């Protein structure tokens, strides 16, 4: 029986009129919840990070009810979870490498030297070394997204939450990023638990995602 | 008939609400010093140093120019006018009260507000418009820790340091202006005799308080926007106007308290 990494219980969202949303994401798996703009799937990532509190129901992350957390506990919890927001959210006045380094500098006990080493590895893995000193406005959309992925996984979190992560990307680039976020394979499955929300997903990525939830016509459909 | 009363009432209520929101923001900013995570101190210190570079070091030439021109104009006129009635010893008190204690902190803070306050408000408003606040929160980084606290601290320290610089430059520019009517020894003698411990104390406290006012109001207006790009210039304008009005009111309160 796999550990439950993320559980939504009776969450009210516009896409499910008659019932609350209840679903589970198992540890070491990747899961998507897809739905139209009006379905309300885009708030699930923020519920899972306690950035928003649901009006009803609760969200459990590794068994802990995060809606009960104090602000400082919520901030400390988020420093252990990778997050890629829909609008990427890179700081416009920092270079790509400084953006990637930020969660390491703020949320880890690593020394400057260790952070630099980790940074070099991440930038090389995401193929950003040549543009690392440029600011977000001076690089392509794909490079911005790569930098946001590097920032989300730089401190090696066990859970990564992504909102519309592959929007506007080629299938090949999307597949590459998904593999980096999964972080390799272990006997239990992927090394990290990956939770993706959004409108759609490139079809070729589906085999690399263990659980697919879709909200359509007022119902939650699941496919594994 | 009651419309003007209602309009005045609404204005007063808005002002009280604004002051309340500013007070809460100030308390949260001070509390951010306590809650800043150990790992984040290095990054916050780096942002603070960078902001001091923009706010203090890049402003030094401007402070030197403004302070020396102002002091030269006031003291050269005073030497001429007071010399006619044989009262040049009052130049010392004039220099200390008008320039060192009143105009020095006031003009320095106004300059910091118009130069850095607008930039801080615009930068924080841009952070908000571009979804960077949400991203910071999502990474577990409190925007107060990373964006507000270092900028607030840098503006306080910069305004304090620039006020001291303004006054020192003014003292020496005053000397140049006074040399047409008295010797350097006489000038320093009457200026230093006029300078009391209270004058120095009030000037330094003003530097800190006015810096806190500019830092606080600028960050407050930058973060107050709802997230539309059109609000960025409005935030900048509100930051500079609000800061200058608050500095002038503060200056008046200092005068009332010292009477």
C-alpha cells in the first residue's frame, strides 16, 4: 500500500457542482488534474501549498492538515515543496542563476560553496549555463520555464507542484522537463511526487504519468 | 445639504484607515526582523547592501551639490544682511537651527523619497503585477523578509547617513560663504558655540525617523496595488507624495515637541 502524499477532501470547486472534490495522490507517482478554466483546477496547487484556504473541506500533505498551519509553519512547509506557478514567477530583477539559487539561499542550510555547486549542476541539467547571467526578460519563454523548473527542484524536494507547466512548450522539451522533475526512478516509482494541474497535457507524456484526473461536465474522472 | 459633510467624513475615514493600515504594516515589518529565518539572513543582507548602494552612495553627489548651494546662498545672504546691523554672531544659530537641524533632515529625506522611494514603490508594484509575490510565497519566502525588510532598513540607514553628510557639507559650504565677512576661526567658533547636544540629537533622530517614514510609505504603496500594470505609476506617485507630506508633518511635530 503506497503512502498518500497529497489528499484533497471535499474541496468545493466550480467544476464539481453537486459534490466536493476528493482525490489522493500517492507518493512516488506523478498525477495530473486537468480541467477547463472555469472548472477551478487552477486553485488546487495553491490549496496544496496553503497559499489559499478552501472554503470547505481540507487538504492533507503527507498526512498533515495544512489548512490548520500557522503562517510561519506554512512558510516553513512551503520551503520543502517545489512549486512552479502558472505565470512562472521568476523575479524580474534577478538573473536566472540568482533566481534558481534563491530557495537554496533562503530555505537550506547549505554553504555558499555548496549552493554554487548545486547551482552549476542544475543549470547544466536544464541547459541554461550559457544564459545563466541573463535576466528573465532577456531569454526565451522556454528558457524561463526551464529556470522555473530548476528553481522548483534545486533543493531536491520530495513533492513538486506544477501549474500549467508545459504550456507553449514542444513535446520534446515537455518530456525532458517532466523527467527532470520526476528525478529518476526508485523501486517505489518516481523519486519525487509530482502534482500537475492545468488545461491539457501533451499526449506523449501520458505514459509517464501514473494517475490522470479530469474534471468535465460536472464530474471527476480518473484513469490510471 | 449633508453632501459636503458626508464627503469630509469619507475623507477623514479614509485617512484614518490609511494611517491604521500603515501602522499595521510598520508593526509587521518590525516583526519580520524577529521571524526572518536564519538561512535567509545572508540574502536579506545582500539585498540591503545593494539597496544602500542605490539609495545612499549614488545620491552622495546630489546631496553635496544641493547642500553646498543651499548653505552658500543662506550664509552669504546672512553675512551681508546681519553684517549691516553688526549681528554676524547670529550666523551660528542660523546655520545650526535652519540648515543643520531643520532643512538638512527635511531635504535629505525629500530627496531620498523622490529618488529611491519612487523606485522602491515601482519595483514592488512590478513584483506584484508579474506574479512574483505569489511565487515567493509559494517558495516559503515571506515578501516582507525578502522585499520589504532590506529596503526599509537600507532607506533608514541611507537617510541617516545622508543627513549627516548634508549637514557636514553645509557647515563647510557656509564657511566659504562666510569668509567674505569673517575669518574661518571666528566662523567655526560661533557655529560650534551655537551647536548644542540637543541639536545634534534631534538631527540624528530626525534622520532615522524620516528614513523610516520614506521606507515604510514607499514599500506600503508598492505592495498595496491589486495587481494591474496601470497601478505602478500611481503607486510611485502616492509613495513620493505621501512620504513628503509625512516628512513635513513629522518636521512640524519635532518643532512642537522641542518647544
